[in-house]
C-alpha cells in the first residue's frame, strides 16, 4: 500500500508511527494504483503505434534532406 503526504507530497510505502517520514505531518492519504490489464494493453499498443509513426516521420524527413 502506498501513501502520499498532504503537506509535503512525499510518496512512500511505509509511515513511521502514523507520521510522514519527510516532514512529520499526520496528514496523509492512501494511494491505490491498481490498473486493469486491458487498460495497460491498450496503452502499450498506443505507445508502440506512436513510436513507429514518429520514427517513420523522422526517417522521411531525413530522406527528404538528402
């Protein structure tokens, strides 16, 4: 479980006796970062398509300069 301090924005996995280890504030909240598997697959596919299109654009621009 991850925690984020509301005062100093420290992110960590453990609290020292209920207080932020960076600033000592008792104000914190839990962060739940659970992603669905289909969301991560869709994002990775989009990233790969973007990467390919950018490399092709770069190759085309270099080819035009020659």
